[in-house]
C-alpha cells in the first residue's frame, strides 16, 4: 500500500501537463544561462557557479514549495483528503509516501534546469566538471531540507503556498544578505556553503548577482556545519510533521473556494 501511495502520488505530480510545464521552466533557465554566459568573457566554471547559485537553487526552492504543498494542504483544500485517510494506510504512511514522492518530483524537475543550465554555459565540458556533478548532490540534499520544512508549514498554516513562496523568494533572498546572525535562519546559505564553485572575482561595488546569491554576507559557513544543519532540518521537521499530522484533525475545508 505504501508503494501504491508513492507511485500514485508521483504519477500525479509528474503527469504530462505538469512535466511539460517544468520542461518549459528548464528551457527558460537554459536560455537565461546562455545569455548570461555570453555577457561574461571567457565564461567557465565561475560563470556556471553564479548561474547555479542564482537560478538553479531558486528553481529548487520554487519546485519544492509547489510540490510539497500538494502533499496534504492541497488535498484538504480540494476536499480529497478523505480519499487518503480512509485507505488502509496509517497517517504516517500517507505522509511519508506522499512526501517522498514530492521530493522525487522536485529532484526530477530541478535536475532538468541543472542539466540545461550546465550545458548552456559549459557545453560538453559540463560532464567533465566536478562542481557540475556535485550540484546534483546539492539538489538532492536541498529537496529533502526544503521538502521537510515546507510540508510542516503546509500542515501548520492555511493557504501555505503563499508562505512557502514568500520564504523561497523573499526570506531566502534577503535574509542571507542581512548583517548579524539572521543568515543562519535560512536554508539557502547552507546549500551555498556546500557548493564547490570557484569564488567569483569582486569587480567594484556589489551588484544584483551578489544580492541574489547571498554574496553580501560576511559570514562563512563551514561545510561540516552545513551538513549537520541541513540533515538536522530534514530530520527535525520530518519528525515534527509526522507528529503534527497524527495528532491534529485534517478534514475538507468549506472555506477553500
């Protein structure tokens, strides 16, 4: 039954219409990466690193916000949650199987943007670049961390999509650049700390790229600490979500229309 729930959810998340939509997103990322590289003389791993941090990791956060909200919250709003809660599955099994399906969907859709952006900037050299392949590892790690956090938000808040998108594009963009310790209260800086891209050369004043990539922060996060925090976020919010879903009632909402 768990396998059925996982496969059923994954097929729904990656049905043809949605898959084509994310394919267009990947194409747009590839075009943006290609144009970006054309404005960078001698574009190479450094340029790809900027594209990865500014665009690909944003696509990761976006897809995670969209897919993980559909794990439970969308089912409640669409009044189909009863379908899952009346099957021969415990609440834990429903939540875990659907969350894992959403994470796989996030990895698939983000990997398309990752692959296209790497080829757009580096061409065939991408497959010989260690940092390019390591970014796939970051996508997997980020999918679990964002997924666990966003699923909990979706269980806690009504209309969770709004809050998840605000976190993905508002909080994750501006907080890492703020002075003080707020940088630690975000997911993106830890993913960035695990990246193996060459540091871009600073030319004059900070620009939009530095803002979007969190480059204004003077805080350097050690890779070992980043591993611990990202794994901790995943385990903590996954456990909290399981507890929350098992101890609170979820029924179709009449105010969702």
